[in-house]
């Protein structure tokens, strides 16, 4: 049961981050495809690396929007 809860939270985190990136797409006009999380496809380190990559992408794109 705990495994299912963890996977639900992983999916939610990934969807929320990709949702944020979609909003940034609307702001800067640079639509991109983002890595989806596939349930049970990554170990904890790989999952965290994937999410960190997405968050860093969001940060860099927002910095770029406000620099211009």
C-alpha cells in the first residue's frame, strides 16, 4: 500500500512540475516536450534527478523571461 502512495505522489509531483513548465511555455512562447514519469520506471535517485532537471529548466526559463 505504501508503494502505491509513493507512486501516486511521484506522478503528482511530475505532473505539477510539467504543468508549471506548460505555463512558462505560454509566457515565453517556446513550447517544449517534457519527460513524463512512467510509474515504477525509475529508482529513487533517477526519479529525483529527472525532477531536478525539470525544475532547473523551469528556473532557467523564468530567469530568461524576466531578463528580457
